[in-house]
């Protein structure tokens, strides 16, 4: 049973396959930071997203800014 455990496989076995070439893809968080910088918002987006009404107002503002 020990060899079937995930932790054992991670620690003992060698990884299979290859890593993708090129630069890493942008993450959801990276896209949010870039969009907020374009609008001029300096607040932490994670803290802002916890307030649903302020987040929604910001999203609507960004959409209007990008697509007038």
C-alpha cells in the first residue's frame, strides 16, 4: 500500500514528461493586476473582491473603460 500513496510517489519517483517551453502563461491574478493598473486602482484586488458591491462597480468601470 505504501507505493500507491501520493506522498510516496512525489518523494521517491522521478517526474514524467517535460515542462512546456516559453514563458509561463498569465494567471487570473496577473490579469486582474494588469487591468487594475490600467484603470489606476492601487488597492489590493483580493481585498476589494471580498466586497461584492465595490468589486461589481469596479468591473463595470473597467468594462466601460476598455470598450467605450
